[in-house]
C-alpha cells in the first residue's frame, strides 16, 4: 500500500512518505534552505547589533576618532565628538522580560476537564503539573523561561522544544545469593535466572536472564553467575537511568531552530530542524542511551570544531563581541535533529525524526531514524510570537526593528547635548591668522580669523538645549505607551491593558508547553512514581490527557499593584460576603483567591486542593478522637471556621468505629473529653450564626431546625 501510494502520488517533495532509510541529502538541502532564505541570519544579526548598540568605528570611551573610520573619512563633526551608546531597545526588552518571567513565576496553574466526572483526575493532573514546574524542573524551567522571553522580544518569535530525556549512569553493586533470593520473590525474571543457575551453571540461558534482570551485558552476567556459584557474592557495574524526565529548551531562531520558508503554522510544517552542539563524551553516550549508530558517532567525532552558519556568541561562547574574536568550538560537534510529518506504511501521518551532522564527509550517514513515539502526536515544539501580523510564524517583529529609529533619535539628541556641553565648557579660541595654523573646529582648538582682533572665545552655540531633553522624554513616553512600560506620562489603565495582553499571550504558550510535558510524564514515568507524586494513580493514556483536559496558566498583572489588591479584598469582605445569605459563595475557593492575591508565591505552599483539604480535615478529626480515647485532651480552637464540618466528620467516624462507641459508654474520662470537644465546636458554630443574626435580625429557620435535630418541613 505504501509503495503504491508513493508511486501514484509521485511529487517533487521527497519528505511526504516515510521510509526505513532517510534521504540525508534532501534533509541537508532543506536545512540549508531553511537557514538562508530571505536573509534570516542577517536579520537576526541586525537585531543583535541594534540591541547591543554595536556599529562600526566604535571606541571604548564613546567618542569618534578618524582612525576608526573606514575609507579614510574623518571624524564628524570634529575629532573626539560624541558617539554615545543608547540602550533604549535593551532597556525595553529587559523590562518586558522581567514582566514575563515574574508573571510566569507567580502564575496559577489550573487543570479542568471536559466532563463533570473529570474533577478528581483533573486535580491529580494539576498536582503533577505543579510538581514538574515548582519542584523537579524549577531551576531548569526558570532558565529556559528567561531565554524564551529574551529571544521572543529580541527577534519577534522563538520556539520551545519539549522532549523526554534519558541519560545513563553507572554504579557499583554487590550481589549475594540471599539478597537475590529475596528480590526473586517479587521478580519472575530474576527467579528464573536463579533457577537456571542452579540447574545449568553459568550457561548462555542463565547469562541472558541475568543480563535482563540486573541490567548488565551478557558477558558480565556470565561472570556474575560464576562468582555467585563459587563464592556466593559478586560485584558488577549496573547501568541505570540517571535522568528520566521531561526537558524544555528555548531555541534561538535560525541558530537552534529553523524550518522551510513556506511554513505558516509550526504543527503543520513539512520539516523542522533543531540544531545543538555536543561534546564527544555526550556524543558517545548516545550510543547506549538512545541507540545511535556507532559508525556515525565515530565519523562525527572527527568534525569537532566545525559548524555551519554559526553567528550566535551565546550558543558557543566567544571571548568578546568583536567580529574577529576566536570562538571556542574546537571540542564541540554539530548535530541536527530533523522532525518531519510523513505518511507511514499504513497511510497514516506520523512524526518521524532523523539525527545527522552537516559536517560529516559521508553524506548518507546518520545517527538515528525512527518514528517519534510521543503519544500526544504533535511536533515537540511550541512557538511564541511577539505579535501576529500574518499567519506565518516568522511574520513577527522584534523590539529592535520597531524601536531602532527612536533609539537613533535619542542618540542624536544626546550626542548634540554632549557636543554642546563641550563647546560651552571650553569654546574654540579665535586668534589672529598666522602661517602654519590649521583650520580646525573643536573644543579648545585654534580658529584662524581674518580680523586683527585680540584672542577671544568663539560664542557658544545658540538655541535652547531644553528642547532636546523634552524630545528625549517624549520619545521615551511614546515607547512606554507602545510596549506597555511604566511611565508617568502614560495612563496606568493603558499600561495595564497592554501588559495583560502581553502576559496572556506568553502564558498561553506556556499552557501548551505544560500540556505536552504532562502528557510525556504520564507516558514515560513509572505508574508507582506518579502515584507517589500525586497521591493517586492516573489511569488514562497521555493522549486522553491532551484531548480531555485543558491546562491553563494565568496571572493578573494588576496584582502587581498592592494597593489595588488590598482594595479588592476589602470590597469582597465588606460587601459581597455579608450579602451571601443563600450560601452561593464557595468559602474555600474564596480563601484560596485571597491568599493568591496577597501573596502568590506563598499560595503555592499554603493551599491544598479541595480533595486534599477535605481529607486533611477528616484525618485531623480522626487524630483528635484517637488522642481522647487515649485519655489526652486536645487543643481547643477559638471561632473555628471548620467547626460545622468537623462535627459531621466526628459523627461519621464514631458511627464507623465500634470501639469508640463502646468506650463512650464505659469510659467516663473519654465521655468528658469528647463532650468538651463537641461543646467547643458548637461554640464556634454558634459564633458564626451570631454574625448572621447580627446582620439579618433573625435566625434562619433551617439553622433552628438543625440545632433542634429536625429537618425542614413543607406546607403552610
């Protein structure tokens, strides 16, 4: 079927149909086209130059000198004139990056299901997502979050790669027959290996079984079996997964990520290329860790120091920003991952990936070619665009492209002010014209004149320098309004609206990243490990998580304003809560929102989900009952807001515990303790009811009947 389809639809695109052997030449050609089309590299370099305020002929002291000018041009308007570096673009980007990274650190993660019965699983998925972000990968994600924000603001767009990483480790293990026998009781493969060892000695079958059970080579397993038979003990090197976690990496456009120019949406791309650099140790590790071809690894190891289209000093560090600086890539090997959505043998589109190096002499060599087994079925890439001018991913401008002329305007004003100050501080001197005097205009220079006047200073430039300061302030205010930065001249409402739009766009991209990370975690983490993390098993496929649950990441930028937060909380507490006579407000959720608004960073440590909170309260009541049964008095709580719920839990626990019922009848001390416990809880309930009576003037009938142990009736 696959071959007939391939012959029937014979097109020029060689990446449509999957095959067992990839076309490396075609991938190399597409890789080159994705990098060079449309001047992409020059655009990236131009944005870097604008942001870092780099141009030809600069000097360290910010002045112009003829020796630094090209083609023999002299410094204008005079030798040593001002040539300051203005950091407007850099300042805008850094302020936006701080806004984005802070909003990500303080954001709330919410997981919601599509059906009513999805709530319990949604809570488990949410716990798993928070464990990934706030615990296991916190440092790595904070680093990549800042890079992603920097790249997207500087170049207009950037991509986050979301994958699963396995790295092998080795440790010395000593095995004895008794310990192996204990483990064999729970491991069928190991039990069979021991049985074969007793029956046949260190045979090939025994070696193969030990190799599978102990995670070692067959030769090593044969040695272990021999030593166990002879001495009852053996030591060997055991391989294990040193790293087995999701991984995220922010990718710089056209340096670490590229795709053909016809690409509109990243998930619909024909092919996507991710480029990285490895040391030889990392390269050789991939033979066992990921099944890379040994012949490819040997050939690629000889290409260390070679790279294509490399201009980024951050990808491979350089000694300085000077164009002729020597880079330190001598020991790094360029590796390219090519991801392509192709038709498989069953006619189904699947994502395949091929790993190769553009620097190898054998054009058909590759490290690996296989189907990507990620259950979510997507490319492992999420794009972040600063703006959406057109559908294509690359149709998004970076801050340097937008603010460059304004940065140049401020530079012109600052240069003129600096030069004016130089002339006013030490003006040129007018002298009687003499032979050999050069006609130069500069602070403190000699200016020949034709009149026989005595020595005198040239009059300083006319005009009002305040105009330049006003213009600089106006340009900075315009940029603040455009990019959503704080500025006294910009209405706060406009700044907040712009910032919220920027943050929403940023956190939406992170929602997609988290969705893939959670799906991969459910797919590759051991079920027992997931249960230890979330407290319950997640019984569903990774694809079901992608389809049935929405993972949202949100943050309100107005919560940066402490005064606003406090006023909002006062309004809710003073006006909304007293009006809730019908109990429509979920007090638990309201309390959670209060804590999140006052201190988002503390909320992550303080707040429990509804299921966990209820279980904790139930356990607390169980503990109190156990203490009283042992004759200990519990600590009483004044005005306990959970008293009503505790009374319900108390009744439920005692009814299910015959021993507690018996002791309540026969043990006077337990009777007295539990009576005090109930009275304390009832007092808290009464205090809550008194607040309602004080507001309404009456006790609700339902409360009266509840106090009397009655149920509300119906009728006149």
